[in-house]
């Protein structure tokens, strides 16, 4: 335990120098903590081929945000959060890209919309846009877990870990989001 604390404290002067804009200190921090940060990224992504790109984004963000780090004693938690969030962003981007590619490469004869009449297609498009608008209108408190669950396919536990919320709270927010969406879409249907 003492060895870890000593190593942790040894980084404080480096962190202070990074906060002052010292590029050499940033290079030193990357050298000392690069492997650990890459491990965090790999743990979230599970893909080694994307680790370098995400790590570069982490270090760029750390450089930009270092002056705002108020509690130097929490530098490791701060850097962990940056790495985890960057990896989660990359994971979501990859999933979105994969879905878009799947949709574009799917045989149009097997798409449900291919059998629809022009009027049905228009109504389906309007319903889709109404749903997107209703999701966008949700308060961020409910929108973020809703999107992660229903558009990205994350579990309650994954959402809770990312948002640092208990699973029960995630579930409650999702119930409220669905209720709000249902209300907005029912009002639209009554018009």
C-alpha cells in the first residue's frame, strides 16, 4: 500500500507541471501512465485495434482539461474517467457505424419498407420523425439512459456504471422516459 501511495504522490509534481502547460511533463505523464490508460480503454472496448486512436483522444483531452483539475489528489480518478468516457464514446460510435452499414448493405427486397405503398412509407417516415423529436424533447436526465438502452442496446448495469447510478435509478428513469414518450406520441395520435 505504501509503495502505491508513493508512486501516486510522485505524479503530483508532473500533474502540476501539465496544468501549467509543460509539454515535457505531459510526455512524461504519457510515458508513465500510458500503459494503464490503454488498459482502461481496452477494458471498455475489448478491441486492441482501436486502443491507440482512443488513447490519443484521451491524452488530448487530458491536456486541454488539466488546468481545470481542482483537486490534484484525485488526478488518477480524473484520468480514469476521461479514458473510460472516451472508450465508451468510441464503442457507441462503432455500434452506430455498424448499424448504418448493416442497413445500407441489406438487400432492399428484404426490407419491410420495400413492400409499403408510397403513402404508408410517408406515414412511417412521419412516425419515425415524431419518435425522434419526442426522444430529443426528453429531459437529458431521461434521454441519456433511454438512448443507451433502446437505441444502443446497453444493459441497466452498463448504463448505471457509465452514469454512476444505481441500477434501480436507471430503471426508474427508463420507466419515466417511456411514460413521457407515450404521452407525447398519444397526443400526436389524437390530432
